[in-house]
């Protein structure tokens, strides 16, 4: 019998396959390509929304302003995104000693630690290793509740490890089994002691998550909680599953998965729209005036530059690209031209349409990793471990005995 994860992976990938060209490629890189007429029509429908309505759409809610076909698309996405959610049974930080030991942690970090400790509340953990544990906030909390078990906090940043050692000295040196700290990088330390029974990876970037899962697969470890992050930094291949299409996730697809954030507020969307309006118009300027057809790598500019007129923004970017400047009149006339306004808006709303697939791409990656472990008889599942409004990267692969 196939697992729930297997079936959901199949349902998601059957759904996203027809939209392959939308999520696999960056919209701007494909200019001046025209997309599927249905997608173009949906982008046009979105252009009628104000920021507050667009915020509602980005949560994949249906709207009477949208066609029935578009509403059905959003309904399908919401149903596919819905998954098992973890519920906290107790607030561990009500304990004064632990509250003091984990002081100066952000509300987001406290929520994550609270969820993880609660998840393992009925599990006897042993030989715990906390990958990319930084200063050891999670390791500290677990050492408080699992005092019998040695905990090793690994990180590649020596400064964070030193800060963690100082925290232990200041707040929990008298605990039965305070965390130990060790420098570790998967590039140079590919083997670990096989005695570790509990593997933790909270928001491990890029290939580190797959390293943890492979370690779990090939060792006698019994307990696992791994939450991935920064999918765009993955260089190893994402597992291919027998019976499934051989999906190759481009950098742009993995970046889309990384950016499948919690819903934006209308104010956030208004700012994002202005940023995209300037950036897309500038890319069209490079194509029109300089014959540059490849999308430029424009690193984030100061936010205030988007509050100025387009001419100031464009001259700033031309200088950064070592290109000759143009007059303010030329730049403003280009920006205000009906053709450029229409095309930049088209690209922006196609981008918003593309964004609606981001969570499904993320789930596809995580589910492939999960099913890959299940195929080796590992008892694991996928769980929404955190409240997504608090911690957006909340999909965990978990297993506990």
C-alpha cells in the first residue's frame, strides 16, 4: 500500500506538470515569449486587482472577479497544499530556568524550538546531533528535557560555536548533559560517528539537508527531524522516484520553492509591485537601447531608490553595469510609454501567477526526499511542524521510535 506522501507527491506532480514552463523558467528570461493563452488571460485577470485583493489571491483564495477556470485552479492548489499540521501541547518556555537559558531568542526561533521539543515529548532520545545548530538554542532546550542524552551541536561557523560555548557556561553549565560543540562542514567532514541515534536539522541550507537524510538512510539512527531551507543552494540531485517523471528542477524552480513565503500584506505587495515595475522596465530598457538580451544580475538596491523617479533609478543601475547614461527625459519617456507599461505589467502579473505554484514545488522537493527514505523501509513522514504564519519554511521530514 502506497503512503500518503507517495500519493500526494503523485497528485502534486500530475498537477504541476502542465505548468512546467511557468515554474521551471524565470519569466523575464523568456521575454518576449508568449505563454499558454490561458496563463496570459489569468495574468490579465490579476491585473484588475488592487494590492489588498491581490494579497487575498496569493493565499490561493477564490474570487468572484476571476473566471471559473482560474478559480478551479486556485481551489486545486489550496487542496494540494493542505497537509498534516502539528499542534503544540505545552509551552516549554513557561519553565523559568529554560526561559532564562534561551533568552534573547526571537519569537520565530522560540516557536520553532517549542514545536520540536513538543514533537519529541513522548520519545526517549539518545545520542543527539544538531546539524547547523549555530549557538545551540535548540540543543540547549533538548538537553534540558532529555538530560540523560549527550547532545552534539555542529556548525561550520567557529564564531557561532564559541558564542554557544559561552551561553552554556553562563546558563546551563550545571545541567546533567549540556550541549557539546564541534566544527563541521560537509565539504571536508563527510563521515560522522555512526553511533548517533537522533538527527536534527533545523533549516539546513542546500545540500546539508540531503546529507542528513542520507546519513539517516545508511545508519542505525532511529529518530529524525529535518526541515530544509534555501532550496536554490541545492547542487546535489533531488531524488528520483521509481514510477515518477524524471523532473529536473532548474535553479529558477528551486528559487521559486525557496520564496514560497507566507502571504504578503497589501502594503508589502504595493512595495514589491513598485520594485518589479522599475526592475522589469529597466531590463526592457537594456534590451531596447543597448541590445542586451540576457537578464542582468541586479543585486538589491537601497529601498529609497524606488521612491525616486525612474530616471534616477535607471541611471544608478546603468552606472553599476558600467553602461553609458541616458538623459532624464529619454529615460522617463521610455518608462511612461504605453507599450513599456503594458509589457512590464504583463511580466509582473505572470510572475504573480508563477508564484502561486511555489509552495507546490517546495512540497514536491520535500516529498521526493521523504518517499525516497520510505522506499528504503525508513518509517518517516512529512509534517507541517511550524505555524506557517510564524515560520514559513515549515515542512519537516520526521521519524521517531
